[in-house]
């Protein structure tokens, strides 16, 4: 396997990361530790690498955008510890995610990877980034609605500020394809337990919803 050059890496990362350590100015002591061949593991570099690991169930979004990577620590000796909180307990994708995270970091030249799984606080769809929500929609999956679980959206009356919204509309999941709120829940479970199936009366298409929890 050939590793990309530092310049190539910087281009791929596209985050302004400079592959060349800043030259110490004047007699100032460089803040960098002993220079090493290749890219040193830093928390920022690890986060960037993890942002390239797709969620196995929704490859359009990364595990970072999904919000399941809670913490990244890099020890003095370069050992990387990644803390992950599973989305849904027993989600079969978690084994796959752990394997992909490890493979991504080892592939970047950081062989000493530890993955810690933390269950509390429990993952919530609130941790999903706005970018991830947009990517889900573009992928044809209704993103989880902000504000918590599906059941609490079955309000009797519209909330203040939802002028002119019929009460049923607050429970309907907008169609990710045409945006219509004229949709119906078809099944509480879609291709995975994390998703529900809806149908859109406006465009006639079925679609999945990433269920809010
Ligand atoms: Zn539609």
C-alpha cells in the first residue's frame, strides 16, 4: 500500500492542515515534539481521519457526523484512544464501525488503536450534525427531527409559532424527495431498526426516516 504524500494528504483533508511543521521563528522553541517520519497522530488528524469513515448503514454520512465518536485521545507514545457511543443498543453495525475505525487509523500509520465503548450518556440523534442531516435528506432518508423521540411529536395542538400548521402535520415526517408533509407512517421499522418506513402521498414514493431518539 502506498501512502499519500504529505501534500496529497493536506489536499485530501482540505482543512487547511499544514503538513510541514511551522519553522520556529527567531530563537523561539518549536512547540512540536521530535519530528517523526510521516504524519504524527494528533487529535485533529485523528478526527479528520475518522470523518472519512462512513457509517455502514448510511454511507453518505461519516461516523463523526453521526455523532457517535465522543472523544479522541492521543498519548505521548502515539497510542490513539477513540471513544464511541453506539447509536442503538445492539445495533449490529457497531462491530463493523469499530473495525472500520481501526482500519482507517492503522491505514494512516497509527497502529496503536484502542476503541472504548461508552454507553452513558446514551447517544441521541441530537448529536448528529446539521451537515449529516442534509446529507441524509439528499440521500433520500428523512433526517431525525430535532426535539426528541417520535412519539412526543403526536401533539394534539400545534406549538406556538407553527402558524397555520394542522395538528396532524406536526406528526408527519416531511418527504425527503419532494418536501411534502402529506406522508404516512407505513412501518415503524425500515431496512434497519434505526429507521421507519413512510409513504408520501404527494409524490407516491416510499421513503425511510432515521428515527429520532
Ligand atoms: Zn414526496
